[in-house]
């Protein structure tokens, strides 16, 4: 019998991220939740933290994918490579191409999850806008999209993880 491992879901923090997103989604919006210090038109969604939590969660999973898939490389070398390719866009494209002769987008397409890439690209873009002075970039539509597509994105992540980071023992 082959040994079984947790695989793509290997950390307790994954469940904490998911629970935090769910708690924020279910939290009642009160009168104090208005970002009243910002002018109208410059206010993010009252649930913008869901997008920020999701993106942090996504980035940790990409690092886990890379570490698991490249586990045969000495730790000091892998740590150095991940430090050099620390930005998520570079990891999903350049570093991924070096490691796998592909990109994360291509893997999603090959595995039947092509619709996930435009969603991730939009979340990344709007999250970056938020981080660089445009808080209104994370609007209610983006929050709703992240929540609605969380399961599909997660299934796609597991498919890519299984393709790249699992080995028959």
C-alpha cells in the first residue's frame, strides 16, 4: 500500500485563512464600517479584507507548490532561488518556466481550469492597485468574485499541485 500525505493541504494555517475569510464574509456590516475618513469614490469594499486574505493564502500555496515540487533540490539552493524570485508574478511565470518548462497559466489550461487564470490575474491586479494607493480597486464586485470562485480556484490549485508536486513512491 502506498503512503498517503496531506499534499496540497499541508498546513494548519490554510484552514485559518479559510476560516478568517468565512468569518469576514458572514460578519454583519455595522455603522462603524464605513471608511468615513476616505472621500466617497476612494473607499474600498467594506469586505476588502477577504481579497487581501485570499491573495496572501494564494501566495503561500504557490510557495508550497514550488517547495514540494523541487524538494530534491538542496534547501540552501531552493531558498536562494525563492528569494531571488520573490514576487508572485515572477514565480508564476519566469521561475515556473525555469522549474517546469511551463507557466502556472499553462498548467491551469492543460488541466481544464483555463477560466481560473483571468480571475487570478484580476485579483492580483486589483490587489496591487489597492496596495499602491488606490484602495477603491478592491470593490464589492471583486470581493463577490473571490468568494464565488474560491472552490473552483481551490480545485484548480489541487490539480496543479498533484501534477507538479506529487510522486509515486
